[in-house]
């Protein structure tokens, strides 16, 4: 099939850079429900702007272009071995062109393959069918939301909800709990796929396959349709909000599938997808390999940007003390201690990326640069190099909670004053912020183009041996905005939202589906 590789390359680029129409409509609906001037509302506004920028620049919506998972139906007689080779070539090209981040990491050595290929990556499911065309569907599901997938084995006792039995009501409780446990860490507002039954493997596979359904389709199984409607009417009452900032919109879609199970097992598996719900598909002509049709509505022309971006001062939350504070690195302890949860900090100067590999390294080694008064950005960017040097193609935050075991110690050891990430951090870090004088700034997860725009220059890079996402990039920024969600006075918005949503969860304890 002469053009099959090009068709797959085009599918990858479209999936990574142009959020499909049904997802955009869901995000726009969410924005309409959210109080636009709140932190969650501002987050959704940034997300909306980011979606438009990614499409315009044909650059990744989010820097984490995830685990490429293909579901391919082929007529009898099509050469799947050749197709696989073309898919690998297309992925290598898309990675080289900065449409994908190199995301395939050896689980034993930590080495990044650099081209998204390696044992187990990409994931390709082939199925034969009676139709004439080749149906190729692709989802790019990032690591942060994958980390919020969860699998329940019924019967079970669930936090805040009590007993969950092997019935529709028990499944209802699992689903509500799955949204609660994700908080904002998987970049809410999210979409969930649910798989009932199967074994532990096929249950999760069924859950992920639900994400290939269209956002506005109707479940043909009446009980599951009722369940999906119930979840969409109630999950948002948890008040977790976008990014976990607290607010009206936490969930944008719920799709439930069911399969048979063993007598001894009753699994409910949930695949949690972030707002950057990137999946697309194409129908390909087996004689030429060319694209005959796209399977999901294109996002082009469907704006989610809506009304003008309100100033921070507009929001009811900001009517209290929160302010917009401009800071330039290195930052003094005094400036940091003057900040409070809710303040919006606009940063300029140099900041340094650092995530899992670097934090582990800095526990026992020195830093290659002076970090006194510095800002660490939990980010693994998409980078391209040309004769002028390195260029940032996408640079949104990663989930910070993974650094909880290290962050407090590293802050104190190196004199760091601010950590930027998303999803918040735990009590150990909060205590260190108070003792040492630091803040946690929550950037908007997935807003990779929005933040790339604020990065004016790549000054240098250390630890390239960790691979592009994990290296320590020294970046010159200007106008980098993020919200104080943990301050040096023991306040944590994340702890407050978690406590508040836990209390709200208990309202769903009584049976609904008898
Ligand atoms: O790996 C990343 O850059 C982000 C990740 O998808 C996350 O949400 O933490
Ligand atoms: S950073 Fe957020 S938007 Fe990007 S892949 Fe991770 S969870 Fe999704």
C-alpha cells in the first residue's frame, strides 16, 4: 500500500495537534457551566486558547503525546507485517518533526529510545473484519491521566460510599469514586471509559476502548445508558473542578462497556482521560493506502475560546486578597513569603525543568547550576534542535505528586523558592514550603502551546542522558503565569478541595439503582 505510511503520519499529526470536534463541543459546554472568572474558569479559558494555538501551529496540544494505541480493522488478505513497518516509520518521522514527544523509556535502564519505538510501544491491536476498508483508530493518552486509571474488585468498601456490591449500584459507586480519587491530577475536566467484567487485563482494555466512542453517542444497553446519564448528572457535584481548583466542571464524558466475567471475579475498570482527549481515526483504501474518510468530526472551525479572558481581579475568589504578582528569578524569601494561595504569579527570568529522574538524582548529588532563589518547573517538553540550537515546541506541566518523596528535601538543600507543576503536592512538601519559605505554583495542565509561547530562549541543558523529557532544561521565560495553590503559610488549595470533595462524595452513599 504505497501511501499507507503517509496516511498514518497524517493521522498522528492530526491527533496530536487538532482536538476533535466532539471533544471541543464538550469543553465548550464545560466552559459555559463554569463561572468563567474563577480559577477553574480561567483554567478552562487557558485550555481553550491552547487548543486554538496547537491547531494553528500544528504543534502538540499537550507535550505528553502519550502512549500511541492503535485499533486497526483490516479486510482479509491485507499484509499486517508491512502495515506495522509503515506505522513504525510514520511514528519515527512524527517524533523527528516534533509532533510527538519521545515517550518510549526502557523500564529497567530509564533510557529513552528517542523515537517512540521499543518493546511494547506503540500498542497495535489488529482485527480482521468483513468490510472492504481499513479502519485505523488512534488514541494518544498521556501518562498523568493513565496514572489515574483505577480498577475495583467487587464487592468492596469504598471511601465515603460504604459497601459497593456486585450490581449496577455498586458499579455506580466505583465510577463516582474513580472521579473523586483522580482529583485534578489527571488534568480534569476529564472523560472516563469504564469496563465492567472481563479479567484484570481485558477489563482495562474494554475501558480504554470506550474512549473511542463519540462523546455524544447513546449507549445501546439501556441500563448502561441510564448509568452514563446518572454519572454525568452527578459527578460534577463533587466540586473538584478544572485542574482540581474547585468548581462546577470535573467530568465531561462517561462511556461504559460490559463483558462477561469469571464467577469469582467482578472487576470495574476505569480509564481516566484528561481534557486533552486526543483520539482520531481514518478509513483507508487497501489498494492505495490513501485516506478515504476521517472517522471523528474535525475540530477545525469549532471554537472553544468563547468570550474575552477576564482579568484575574474579576473573579469572586480574587475579590478577597489574591492578586497578580510579577516576580523575576532569582526570587527572595521575603517575596515568596508575601504570596498567598490564590495569587497569580507572573514569572520572568530563568527557570529549570526537573521531574522524576532529576529529583532522584539531586537527592544524592549536587546541582550543575546554582538553584538559590530558583524556580523548578515539573515539565518534560517537546524540543527540536536546528542550526540555531534548541527550540521549545510544547511545554506544559507534569503531575507534581510524583516528586512528593523528594521535593521538600531538595527545596531546602538547594534553596529553591518555587516549584511549578500541576495537581498539587502533599503534606511533606507543604511543611517544607512553610519552614524553608517556598510556594507551589499550579500551571494549567496540558496548556503546552500556551507555556511554550512564554519560553523565550533555551539557555542550556544538562543530563541529556535522561532523555529529552527528563533532562534539566534551563529556560528563559517571560510572562509565565501560574496560580499559588500551596503557600509558605501552611495553606493548600489541593488539601481543601480534597477534603471538600470527600465530604460531597458521601451524598452518593444511598442506593440509586435498586
Ligand atoms: O509527562 C508529562 O509531560 C505530563 C503527564 O502526562 C502528566 O500528566 O503528568
Ligand atoms: S499533562 Fe495533563 S493534558 Fe497532558 S497528557 Fe498529562 S494529563 Fe493529559
